[in-house]
C-alpha cells in the first residue's frame, strides 16, 4: 500500500528522481506498459503526464489496490509476467515505452513467488515495443534509469 516508503530514503531518492524523469520523458501522447507495477504507484505517476499506461502485475491484490487508486489514463491487469502467453493480450508494436522498476531482480531469486522466465520476459518486451520504442529499467539502489531500444 506504499505506506512503508512514505518517509524513506527510497522515496527521497528514487521517487523524486522518477517524478523528474517522467516529466521530461513523456509528453502525454504515449502508450506505456509498466511490467511488475505492484500497487500502481509509478503507473499513476506516469499517467499524470496524460500518457495511456497499462500496469501489469502477477499479484492480484496489488492490482486491486492499483485499480482503486487509478488515474484517468491508467488501467491495470493481473498477468504472470515472464510466463509464456501471459502478455499475448497486448498487441505487437503497441508500446512507446515499457517500464520496469525494482522487479527484475526477482528473476534471480530461487524459488521466489515470481516464477517468470527471463527469455520469455525479454521476448515479450521486444514484441510489444514499437520499433523505435524504449525499454526503461530502474532497479533497486540506483537513482538512474537505463533505456534500450
């Protein structure tokens, strides 16, 4: 529910960085997909730019929280990201941006509740991104984002 980070270094550094980054990056006409969106905090932050944001997470409880707090241009769906066929509902060449924050690391934790396969995840990201689209990855402990076409 995000209460745990309200007064933390996490919020002070990463959240403030992302607010500034999204404001510079998005003009409001883009299609964005937030993979591993959790309760939708960053999805909603991106949606405030006016962009259409689809937040996806394997945890249905997080998706229910996200839906309750959804910005007008944000929608949310439960799907087992990184599992074959899980993102087939998203058309190919759909997204201007695919965003992931603090969830890629779960692919490297043995027996974690997030059983996705890295090759499936990367294949899905490549398929749903437009030809000139960007994959934006922001991971724990880094107040920076990496972009890849």
